C-alpha cells in the first residue's frame, strides 16, 4: 500500500476506542495510548503496513508555567519517533513531543504520561485520531 492508503486507513474514525474526560472545565475526547497500539496492530494484521516501532529519542527536564502569571515548575519533555515500515520495506517516521509537570498530581508517573502524549501525537501525524483535533 502507498503512504496515502496507509494514512486513509489510519485516519478513519475509531469511535470504539474514544474516551472522554473533563480537563480544565471542558470535555476532552481522545484515544488512549493502549488503543493506539491496537489500531496500529490491526493495520499490521490487515497488511496495511509491515510493522511499527516506537523509539524514545530524548527525555529532558525543563521548566514551564501552568499559566502566564504562574511561577515556572519542573516538567519532563519526552521526544519519540514512531516508524511505520511500509509493505515495500520503506520506513516512514514521525517525531513528536509530550510534556508533563513533575507535580502533576494525576494518574501515572510524569515520564510515562509524557511518553503517552508524544506517542499519540506521533500517531496523529499518520492520521490516528486526527479528526479529534478538528473544531467546528
């Protein structure tokens, strides 16, 4: 399959994998990382592409503010590379970053949360869940 056909397959709505949560007073619809794995694995099973691989390129600590008036706090920044190997053997990669405040107070640890964000963003560059970013 061509890269265009791969993107078409991955870009279709994956309603069965969507989840919704409240974030900063708004409802956020997203696809969890473990469902992104299922989507990519299903593409391999259907021979849309040969295989996929996620590589962590960098884990860095930095500082960021939660708002423009807030004091900077420690964050972790993770950069990943998602590579799809097409059926003709050609690898195609997309890099993305994810961030998390060290004192996030949420579920999971900051590094795994940042990896999850980066992975979902890299997958979105191939079309996975990209429709969720569209605003009416």
